[in-house]
């Protein structure tokens, strides 16, 4: 955590859960089974993996005050990501991505991000970010 060691990496962006089809070649517009939720969002996956490699990592983003948000925050806590700047804005649910895989190797996603907590970036503490060696931002975070 940042309070115990020098912050090395800050990642910011979307925090979502991923819910995926169990089988291959199951389109999203048909009834079929899903599995999940899995903590997701490219910048969140990056931050989590950096922390698991033993580097002091923080995250700036937002989740809902719901079970999906708890799923993400629990993962960060378990892997040592500093989540003190993960906001939980009132009235917004945690973002969700539904995904299916096809036998040709392609994937299809259906996102709920822009109108979810993931689309509500909290104020960024310049001092917190300034102490990190690296700042990681993903393109989709900027588009939201």
C-alpha cells in the first residue's frame, strides 16, 4: 500500500466487472448461461497485476455501492492495490461488460460504462499522483 511503501504506479480509469458466456459461439442476443462477475477493466487489471508482482500500486476510479463494486474492491484489497481514491458516487451502479467468445477467436462485448460509476472519474489528487514513478491511463478511460 502507498502508506507503507513509496508509490510506484498509479493507474486510473474504468472499474467494471465482466460477465461472460459459459460456452463458445453463444451470441449475446440469445438466452444462454453466463459466469461471473470477474473484476475487470483494462487499467484495473493492469494495476492488480503490478501489485501482485510486488510493486506499490494505487488506483483512481469509481465503483457503485453495490455487490459488483464490492467484488472489485475485495480483489484490490486481496492483491494490495491502494484503493483510497476509488470513489463510490451516489446513484451510480458499477459498470458491467458482457462478453462472448467465438470459435474463430473473436470476441464480442456489450458494455455498460458511460452511465455507470465507471464513467464518473473522481477528482484527482495531484500530490498522490505526483509521488508515483509511473501513471497508467487507458484509451477507453479517456473516451468515457
